[in-house]
């Protein structure tokens, strides 16, 4: 007998075996028992959560020889043929490859009007229905709205927003949930027991984490691990090596190196992973996920404790405390931008090394509060009401230049560095919003006691940002993000200084008119002494 993949071999054959979707199975079973079946269902959810399996279960429940029943027998010819995918009255259509109006017309519309050949109901299962063309949806609309009594549609999609509202409104919608790490690990253990293999709990935990809530992805990864493991026992190191994952310990060490400004150690850790064949993009994605979990550890220390073993989770909470929330948010945001660059670059490793060196070289945002205020030596400034920090910064953080050495008290290095960051941000904004950048031209920032003062170059620029509250709030968020101070109050000011006037032209001195000998001498000088004929 040909080998069958684990995700197909252990596909749920009854509603009881469908894990993690009790809200769906209970509703469908009750509808079958009460005879309240609708003509169209829309199954929505991430990949590998059981949408197609549920559609087949519904087809078996409705066409079972003992049914319609919420508990199909899995023994009659209809249950077996539907399970094998050979039932002529259960049509499965892949909308990703059959997208045109002709595909819909020949596969569904022209055949739906005929009664089923053998079974009780003719059931159409359209997978990835969002990939149908607009014309195909229009052609299908009338059939879905008023199908024959013997026809039931089951539409499955991973992108609900791409399904037209006219289709959604005619279907009963079910949202499929991602599997939890605990539930997926439990299912993996059941499969291993049935297959006669063993695995350490920590290894199954890693597989469940990597699956990201997808039951099918977890079984596919488990199948690869079984083939990779030579001793018959799957260990955490087996998972790291077979799936190309980065070890949690490596991510912890690299983050510690960045916190301690140890650029050499960070590059050595990166080099070791590159020698193991890790892709730079995978490395960057793993770092982003690690920093995301550090933020989760700082915000939900108890709620997320089930994601890692207690020792690892405690170490992550401590590392999150040492790194600080602003720095983690900045790293996360900037590494996400680096990941976009790496996808289109011919040298993704160089980009990754550049960002790691930048992170290791910069110090936390400790801008000097000793910068000189705008006093009597400066033109008069007008201050707007203080903007309170109501929202976290969501705009990209400017890439900082090499950080200067810490300056002694009273020196203005901090403000100079802040203005360099701000200048770079204004240049970046000029490529996206020329109008906003024009009004920010010649602006500067002053940081005093944790408050940021943005001094604009003119009252016109000040009024431009004060004209709309949303525009002012966006500017406040840009300033906070650029300086790495996500919760700092921001004050808008402008300099009321007159524009320099050009110097007046020199007065024109009118010469008296020339007469007599003076006129002749001027003419002679002009023409270089040339005497006209006849003189």
C-alpha cells in the first residue's frame, strides 16, 4: 500500500475527532439534528485549521445511509467514498486553479440543476473561494442565492475580506480558530503513540510553537522529524536541526550581546548560525519573534507563561527588564524594516549585519537635558498646548548615525544628536509627504527634562500642523518615534523672527548734461579718437 502523509492519514473522520473547533461542530450537529440546514456555508480561518475536513464531515453526515446524522457511521459506501474523495455527488473545486467564469459554469452552474446521482445531497466544496474572479462570483451569485433543494454549498477561505459582500450575506459564516500550543502538542503525542515513536515534551512544544496554530503544519513538521531522527526519539536539538529553527538560547545570547553593546559577540553568533545553513531572513524573523515574546513577557508575565518552560520564561522576563520596552520596540520596528530590505536585496546577510552592528553600537535614548533654552538671545517663541502621550508610536524610527560619546553635564551633545536624528527623519518624510516636509524645513528639537520641544521655522508652518488635530497628533508621533522617546510629551513652537530684507540698491546719481568741449571729448573717448570724414 502506498505511503500516506500523516496529515491525511490522521484527518478527522468524525466531529468528535475535530480538535479545537467545538463552536463549529456543536452548531453543525445541532442543525443536522433539528433539520435546520442552510443552503450555503462559509468556513473562514487560517490554513490547516480544519476547514476542508469539516466540509467533508458535513457531506458524510448528510449523505450517510443512516442519516442525515450528526454521527456518520464511516462504514457505508457513501461515507467511504466521500472519505476517499471518489463520491460523484460531492464535488471539490480548487478556486486557486479554476478561477474563471467558464470553470464555474461547467463545474457548478450547469450541473447543480440536476439531482444527485446516488447520494441524498449534491454538495459543492469550493476551496480558497476568494481566488475566484469577479465575473465568476457574479455568475455564481444567483445559484448560491436560490439553489435547488438538493444542493448545499460549502465555501472555504483563508482571506475572508476578499469574498464579495454579496456572497457573504448569503452564507452562514463559521470562523475557525488556531490551535493552542497545548492542544497541538497533545495531538502530536497521540500521533506518535499510534506510529510507535517517542519524543521529548520540550520537542513537541517546539513543533507546536513553530506550527503557529496550524494542525496540518504541525503534522507535516512531525513527519519530517520522524524521518530525520535516527534513534527513534525526537529531541529539541532534532527539531532545531531538522526544521532549521534558531535555538532559544542563541536568541537569548544575541539579545544579551546587543544589550551589552558587544558587537563582536553578536557577529560571532550570526556567523555560527550562517555556517549551520540558517537563512538571514529566517534569522531576522526569529529575532523579531523573540523580541515580540520579550514584550509579551514584560506585559503579561503570568498570562503567557504556558508558551515556554518556567526556567526559560523567567529568563525572558529578566531579559525584557534589562532591555527596556522602548529599546525592544525600536529593535522590533527597525528589524521589520530591515526584513523588507532583505527580501529585495542580493546580499541579505550584509543588511542583517549592518542592523545588528547599529543596535549593538547605540546606547539607550539618554538625550542631554542641559541643552540651552531659547532665551533672550533667541527670537520670541510661541508655545502650543502640550500634547499628552495617548498613543504609542507607530511610524518608522529613523536610522540613527553612530552615537557620540556621552558628554559631561552642561554639554549639548545630546541635543545635537537629537537634531541629527530629526534631520534624517525630515529627509525621509520628504519622499512621502512633500507638503509636510516643506513645513518642517529648518525646524529643530530641544529636549529638556524628558519633554521634547519642536521649534518650527515660521508661524505658517505652525498653523499648518495646528489646523487639524489628526495632523498635529501624527507629527507628535513622528517626533517621538524619530527620537526613540515613545511616551515623551511634545510641545509645538515657532520662531517669530522677521525675514531678512535685501539691501536697498545704491542711489543713482544723475550727471549734468554734457555741452561744448566736454561733449566733444566724451565722443572722442568713446570712439577712440576716430575722426569722422568732413571734420
